[in-house]
C-alpha cells in the first residue's frame, strides 16, 4: 500500500514537473528557430536547423542592459540584506522606547500600494535630480525593506537567548553579538530574502520605464520589451533574450536552495 502511494505521488509530481518545464523547453527551442518557423504547427521542440546566430545577435544588442540589471540586482540584494538584518535584529533583540509601535507602523506601510505614492515620489526624485539616473531603482528599496525586515525579525526571534547571553559574558559589543553570533544563525532567512530581492530587481520593468530616459541606463526587461512592436514581434530574438534572462534566475535559486525553504518555513534554527 505504501509503495503504491509513493508511486502515485511521484507520478503526480512528474506530471507537474513536465507541465512547468514545457514552456521553458519551448522557449529555448523557439530561440533556435528561424523567425519564419517559430510558430509552426505542430510545434517542433528540437529544430533540425538550429539558428545559433540568434544568440550572437542578442549578445551584440544587450551587453549594457545586462550589466545594468546585474549591477542593480547586486546593489538591491546587498543593501537590503544589510539594512533588513540590522533593523530586524534591533526590533527582535534590542530594547528601546516605542520599539513595538515603530514595528507596527513599519508593517502598516506595506498595505499602501506603490501606485499611490508613485507621483509624489517622482516629483521628489525630479527635484533632487534623480530622474534619468539609477538611484530611484535601488535607494528607496534598500532604505525601506518592510517584508525583509519582518522576515529577519522573525528569524532572530527563533534564536535561543543563551547564545546572546554567552556573547555578553565574553564581552562582545552589541554589534559584535549581531555580526558574529546572531547573523550567522539566520542564513536561511538571508537566502530567502536574497532570492526574492534578486527576482524583484531582475524582473523590474515598470521602474526603469518611469525613471530612466537614457538608453545606456536601461535594464534587460526594457531591452526585451523593445523586441515587441505594435505590428510585428521578433519572437526568436525575444525568446533568446528571455532564455539569457532566465539563466541567472535559475542559477541564483540553485545556489540558495539549500537555505531557501528553511528561510520561508522558519526551520533553519534548531533550538
């Protein structure tokens, strides 16, 4: 009975895996086809006349956009991990007047939709000279990591008090306790935040369209959108760019998957 149940589970999971992988396989296949055969019926998953020149054209068109996306994703990930971990530690472990109220106010800001403050934020950035720069794409995100701060606070709360007390007995400073003792215990939460932040920054199309006018400052999603016209879409080149865009996402997830699930389920720390 148990064998039959396990077999059924694996069959169901295999079906889901095939369903999720099929669009990726089609995307890679379409990126290697001539433009005239991209939408051929029936679909051909393994083209006999693979057009590798499509990737040469893509890498000639998108290097600056790819670099801008990598740079902004790196700034967002590093900045948010630093700010959110320090804020989460303060809200979880430090005692100061108004701590809980400040945390509640911080969480309350998350219910405000971003579109509600888009125009005031744009006006502020225009007055300080940030329009047509990349500052609006990472500075506000780094300084206001609400979800990341919440996740880090919850992670710090799961760490036994004895570890912190041992650090105090050894004469460690508050920052030393945070950096050397507490932060290494929150690797799962850090990995989860890093993955979410990378995905959000890497796939951001709206921000660059609003704040950036110069082509040399644009990001990869904007470059991919340029292959879609009102009357004609270069599907094969678009699929090439999409394939190139997906590879870093898969690589980041595979690199962090050991801690990612633990960070989401708060099972990283064994008390």
